[in-house]
């Protein structure tokens, strides 16, 4: 069993997922870096995580595991891989997601694309969290000798990475907006169900984050940010999201669950 706490991060080969992995590496988390198709990116994430951990005086493991969270067999494999490699799970970060396929208008959207997005962005985190939670409960009840050495005890957590698109309408990304909105309710459901087991659950809600996913709309949002779209007039970074996740991972919010942590430069604040 791993001596370090362990985080499984879905969709960690690039962007926000990689940023989360890097920040957790700095504080000594062993990592399971999940990817769907970008194996090279996942390997690069793992190598970089080990390097930044060493620079911070930490020694960690970073293993990669392929899996499409939209598929039941792949979700099972992710949990099995984590159990076999490190035998524990302290943090599940449901980050994997795809953007609206084709960005079609509501009146032109297809059922096929809708089903694919919902499988990855909504069904995937719902059922992966179910698998992870059952294992976390078993670990909590067993409290093996290794887990008993953790300061403050074994306190596992689950995080859902949502988006401001969960409440800010984009009529050419209806499926994406609905899936992200549902993650907010999913957070509250799991938080309520798992509280008695000592498992805290959070939603981290990023705003405009500079990544390859947002690169095609960079020019548009550069202008909007400069004009005051959010009180903090800059793009967010994957590191910003990673630091919010790390605060949760380090148990800085022990009396909070079902909470939404906005990482959006203040975009969510209504202003006159």
C-alpha cells in the first residue's frame, strides 16, 4: 500500500487535469493519471509531476491508465488499476470531459452527439464516483495499519470539476451546459449520501481557463475579459484550478461538504 495519499484524476493528459496533477504532486500525492486517447500527453504529465515533486522535496509515483469514463468496463478498470498499483484512494477528481460535438445550435443538435457527451461528462463521473465511494467506505471501515498512520486519519474526498457553463447559457452547447449544471446536483447528492462515512464532496467550478480547449475562442474572450467580463481581468490557468483542488485535498475545509468552489475570477458575482 502506498505511503503517500493517492489521487485518481480523470482526463489528466492535458489542460485542467494536468494542472491539477501538477499541484497535487507538489504536496506529495501519488497520482493515477487517466487518459482516454492521448497516451503521450499522459506520459508527459506523469514525468512532469515526478519532476515538480522532486523539486518540492517530495518523492511520488505517477502512473498512467487508459480509460474512457463513458464506458462501464473502463471505469471498472480504472478502479482495479488503482487498487492493484497503490491499494488506496484518498481523492477522486472527476475532471474528464468533452466539449459539445460540433457546437450545434439547439435546433440542429443530434441525439447521437448528445448521448456521447452525456456518457463522458455526466454518466461517467456519476458511476465512477459510485465505484470509488464504495471502495473508500471499505478503506474507512478497515483502517489498515498504513492508513492509521495518516495525521488526522483517513479522510477521502471526491471532487467534480464543473464549469460556469452550468449556469451561463450557450445555445450552441446545450448538452455541455446541461451536463455541467447536473454536476452541481451530483455534488450535493454524493455529499449527503457519504457524509456519515467521513467522505467530503466538492464541486470546483472553473471560469475561462486558458487551455487547448479554449484556444479556438481566445480572441473573442480576450476582448470580453479586457472589457470586464469578470472582476479579475485575466484568463484563469490550470494552476489556479489545481490550487483549489489542493486546498481540498489537504483538508483545509474539513467542515464543508456539498460546497461549490468558484475559480472564475469573480464571474459568478452579479453586478449592476
